[in-house]
């Protein structure tokens, strides 16, 4: 016991001495920087417990709040993690490497043998094959008579043709948001649009702020490109403006990533007043905004995007994936006007050009009204599927929106998310754990799962999958283990 206590005293004294170093800037931020440096050079080892807040505050002669803010900032950088009742620990290096945290291979793991897939937020089947096949047949019948290069032996012009961009402008416009066709770039899905925006707005090692819960693929993309990601607090509307401005002042980010409409995974919708406020904050601090509006068309009406209020600094990204079908792989990016040429060059440099046939098909669907028909069907189908979810799971703590492709479910206290996901998988249902969407501290979402409602091929299959989930929610993990 004596040896153990001596170790704690020695370690505490060592860290206290380190944190006494004086540097310019707010004290808590300097302390977080010093902790990070000590972790990088090995003076603080993975798994090592940091001193208690009161102990180190007393030794340093600062307030407990100052130390708490320093630890919280280190946690937001993915360096440490806190657990109630256990303290704050240095994370293992693997947890800080790109592609090892949120949005990692765990999310994309194959689900062989799964009877009801409810993991991917994709559009429900509403006759896409029928409508798109008819449009494609008509397009193919017209090709022999067309002049110029064959669609099967050419590349799409960087950013798309004039007709394709005009159709995209028609598709994207709503309310007072009416972007010009010449400002739009066609992309291979929203993921490519987001990646292009990141590469256009940021330089290597720049910091990107995002919602504490957010789209997992963006985090993976940013990590692969060498950008740093830090979370900002959210509430029932999404990003909290006060928390965002504080984070901008303290952390000096280059960009903000946000999903303001049917937020993934919580389904929240940001009010117009908050969108305007976030635009004001970003403009005041000259920070770029990357706005993912992929779910916007699922709503009959919605507030204008942040891009409408801050066009000179916002990269607006969307696609046809969630309302028509993800197989089209047609996305759109509207960068700030002075970044258009740079974004087009970066898009072209990626080499992931949109297949001309798919671009023509998307244009045909928009012009003919087939796209509007599919959107109308999708809205109606999701209303029905959300009603089924409410019927079977409505007595649980669940966040939902009638137009959303998913629900965000808080699990009973006895369940952890990954244990619940595994129990569901063993019973033929695939889900996404809350940790897969968490930035920084996964413990905050450890008792949530996202249930995708569109992936099941029928309402009957959806009902079956939700019934399995409902039965799991009414069982404890220990009870299930005893039955195995």
C-alpha cells in the first residue's frame, strides 16, 4: 500500500510541476496544451490517471473550474477521457489515430445473416426501380441519335454540364434560397462534396468544429486528410451558439461542420433564428461553414440554410441520395464564390468523376418530375414507418421526426450501446451504436442507438425488426445471457 501511495504522489507532483509552466493565453488552455505535449512525448502514458481536480487545483493555486476546463479541453481533443466515479485517464494511442474512433470499421462491419438491416440511413423502397428504369430506358433510346461523344466514352466536365447544373439549381432551390447554376458543382454523392469542401477550406492539421454527435463519415474523411476534429455542445436544436463562439475563440478552428436539418443522428431541426445566429458568429470570426443538407428535401418546408445567410463563407452540400436513392451517387456542392475555382480543381483532382450516364439520368428525373414523385412517395412512406416506430417504441426515451429516416433511442440504464447492438445482431437485426456518431468522448452516447427505418424492404419487415428491439429493451443483459 505504501508503494502505491508513493507512486500516486510522485506522479501527481510530476504533472503538477509540468503544469506550472507559464505561457501566454488562458490558463486552462495552456494546461490542456501541456497535457497534450506530455502525452505525445511519453511523459504521460496510456491508461495513466490524471490527478483529481481539487488536488491539482490546490497545488497550482488555481480554481477547480480552471482545471475542469483544462481536462474538458484535453478530452475534446481526444487525448483523455473521464468516467464518473473513476476519474480522468490518458487514452490509448490507438484511440487517437485516424479511423480508429467514431465512424471506424466497427460501423461498416458486414452483417452477414442479418434478417432486418436497420443500420444505414437510406431511402425506403418506394418504386425507385419502376420510375428510374422508365427514365433510363427513355434516355438510352435517345442516345443513338445524339451528336457528340458517347456517354459511355467520355468523362463528365468538372462540376457538370450547363444543363445538369441548371437542373441541380432547380432541385436545390427552396424559399428564398435560389442558387445560380454556375455556382454549383456536381459530385459523386454528398460524401465527395463534403470532402471537397474540407480540402478547399482547410489546410493540413487545421481544426474543424462539429456537433458533439455528427455524421461519422465526415470524421473519417477529416482524419484521413490530417485535419483535427473537436466537438461543440448541442441541444434539441443542434449546435449551441454560445458554445460554438466560445470554442471558436478558444480553439481557433478553420471550419465548422453542421447538419442543421434532420440532424444525424438526433433528428433535430435547427430554427431559422439559430441558423442566422450561427451565420453571424462564423462571419464575425471568419470561419468557414460546411453545411450538410442531405436530408432537407424530406421536409415539405424548412428554414433557409445557413448558406443563405452566410453565402460568402458557407460550403453547401446535398444530394439525391436520401430522397431518391443512394445508388444514383449524384451530389451537389455550392462553395463560396471566391472558392469556386479552387473547389472545382480539387474535385477534378480527386479523380472520382460522376459517371455521365448517372448525371444525365438525375437531370432527366428532375426535369420530368420523376424526382418530385419519388420525394412525395418517400415522405408518405416515412410518415407510415415513423408511426410504426412510435407504436412499438414510443413508450421509451426516443427522439424522432415524422420525416426522418431514423430514430435516436436512449437505452435503459442496464444496457450499453455496443452490448445492445450485438444482442440485436444475434437476433437478426443490425443497428448503429451511439458511439459511432460521437466526437471526443464516446461515453456520452454509450446508451443510445440509431435505428434506421428506411433500410427494411417492407413495412412488415420493419415491424418485425422493431418488435425484436422492443423485446430486447424489456430484457436485461443478464437475463438474455442466462437464456443463451
